[in-house]
C-alpha cells in the first residue's frame, strides 16, 4: 500500500466517523421530548416564509423545484409545499419522522 493509499484510507475512516457522530447527535436531538417547544424551532417555522418573500421568492406560485439537503425537521420544505417538485435529503431518521409530522 502506497502512502497516498494509506492517506486516502485514513481520510475515508475520518469521514465515516464524522458521519456516524453527526447522525447520532441528530438522532438524539430530533427524538428529544421538548424539541418542538423550543423557541428556535417555532421561530424558524414562522420566519423562513417571511425571509423568502423578502428575497423575492413567491411561495404561492407553482412552477419551481426545490432540493433541501439536510432538511432537519422540514421547516424550509414546508415553506415550499406549493412548489411543483420538492425533494428533501436527510440522513437522520428521527429528523425525517419529525418532518413527516409537521
């Protein structure tokens, strides 16, 4: 095995460890009992549509597609529910469960 191969293998292990750590953190976060009662979550749900309108995004008019990578509890996806196509990608199954409840 060359030095470059070893370095690539070590980097791949670090990436896997980081992803595993992040997934565990978010699994716990979205499963916590008071998650939706936290001010920050309620604030985001109310604030995101307002900020998008200020940026000139017309949420009421269909005809556009949205991709949200790492959508968490789906606050941004909810704002785009009238879009022609909405796709969300999330690796935390508990976040996906929360988004489905929203």
